[in-house]
């Protein structure tokens, strides 16, 4: 008759538990050593008893085995993270494709396409959406036109102010011209004759008619000999 199957659970009897630990520990250490030799594997085994005693075995060095384990564990964790990230972005891409398909379908319906499969309720909802969108578009258009009108009014006001400034400058220039004309003709009397108080340089004479231009004549010096006066040509300059 064969041996019965042992139930794997904690042994309550401390003596039996210690005997079983010692036997299985030795067997486990033996198996680890055989595995390292037969399969050329790097094996590291660490055992702590219930009393805290340490038992270990390493095919090379326990430190190198632990360092190799940490490095390999980190690389494996990074690979798992990459795979998890790839799966995450695959799900995101699938979700975005579904949203794009839904948006394209709604766009075609709003453009009046593919309406044959819609019910009366769906058509009413679509009509309400279009009316709401149309109301928003008209409101935005009116706002833009209002802003443009306000901007044109502001520019018109600025142009009006510039025109007023130009009118003022023109009036000021007209007044200055009138003052200059008064200064130029200030030497004339009220009857149109030249004011004789004006200083005339030596050798110049001014002749003027009542309503004609002023004639400025340059004459040669006169030499009187025996009551005679020499006749010389005169050079006339007209001042208009």
C-alpha cells in the first residue's frame, strides 16, 4: 500500500516541526547544489528558521547573486511598466478612434446626410441643435458688426478732430498773411501814396502813381557845372 498524501499546513508539535525543518532544509540545500552543478546555474539560497537562524548557499558569491537579482528585477519591472504603458496608450487610441467616429457621424447628420435611419424624435433633436447653433452664429455676427461700427465711429470722430485742427491752422495762417500784407503796405497812406517818412538810401528815388505799382529808380550821381545837369538813363524797378 502506498504512502498517503501529506497535507501541507503548519505542524503544531514543535519537536516534529523542528525535525521536519531540519530534514527538508538539508534536502533543499542538496537540491540547490545539484542544480548549480548539473545545469551550470547561478544559485543563491537563503533560509531563516522560526527561531531566526540563518542558513544560506550560493554557487558563486551571495553578494554577486543578490546584485544580479536586483538588476534583473529592476529590468523586469521596467519591462512590465513599458508593457503596461503600451497597453494604456492602446486603450486611449481605441477610445479616441471611437470618439472620432461618433463626431464624424454627428457632423454628417448636421450636414443633412444619412438621415434615413433617424426617428421623428431624433430629427426634432437635430433640428433644435441646428437652431441653437444658428442663434449662436447670428449673435456672434451681430457682435462683430457692432464692434466694427464702433471702431468706424471712433475713427470718424478722430478724423473730425483732425479736420477741426486743420481749419484752425488755416485760419491762423490767413491771419498771419493779413498781418504780413498790412506790414508790406503799411508805408502807404490812406490815399494810396507812399509814406514819405520812409528812409530812402542815397541814390534811390521812389515814384508811385495813385493806383499803380511803385517804381524804384536807380540814378547816377548828378554833377552840376555852370547850372547844367547831365542827363543819365534811369533803371526802373517795379514793386507789385
